[in-house]
C-alpha cells in the first residue's frame, strides 16, 4: 500500500478557479499510477488532509471528495486512507463516515483531536467506541498511529496496553483465555 498524494493548490490561486483542472490532472495521474501498481499487486491510497489546520493548500480535503474521485478513476486497486484526525476536523460525524465509506477504506489512521496526540489524551474522540465500530464493520486492516506522542515512543503507546487490558487481551492483542 502506498499513499498517492493529491498536491497543493498553487500559492495565490483561488481554489475554486483551479479545482476542475486539478481534479482532472489528479484523476489522470491516479489512473496511470493505479495501472503501474496493479502490475506489482499493490494498492494506492488517497488520504483527505484537512485544509483548516494541517495544510490549507492541500487539494484533497474530505472523504466525500476522495470517494467521488475514486469513482471517477474506476480502479479497484485504489482505496481511501481515512485519517480520523482529518475527517473529524473537516466533517465530524465519524460513525456515519466510517459506515458510508467503509467499502472504500484501505487504511485507517488515528490521532486525538485537537492536539494530534495519543488516542487516550484529552480530546474530542472516543476511541474505544471507534475501535468497536471498526470491529463491527469487519475492518481487519491495520490502524496507523499518526500522532505526536506527548513523551517518548514507548510511553506514547501506553494507551494500547490499557486498551488491550480493558478488552481482556494481553500485549499483542491475543486473548488471555488462549494461554
């Protein structure tokens, strides 16, 4: 799996004025990339990145925009990389977005909003609920942790051990009953 980036609206350019041309170029590039990736049995991922905080000029901003582009491209080896941090900032309504775009999702990324820290840090998102929702939807892929840990890397993964314990699992996510 590889992230295929959409590019940025040129400095000093009105987004609406160039949106059609940027989308057409992006679609053409995605078709080309998808065909190359298919030869290697690889998946290309499109990630909407919020333009409110993270990158005001990034072209691809919402799951809705990404889904429309994926439909226009029409390649089965292109999927949505849904970063819940960006999705919450741009649209909120994570449960509905996960349910709606689930068939398109090829990868999930997480970070707490607004600080972009660990899932158990103070913020807007209820990650135990989100993880249960992902399980109920049948998500079996990886969940990428794309956040800035408040401390070191191991300390930044402490939430995962607590989460596993709350689910009756041991480190590594295996059932304690399986021992």
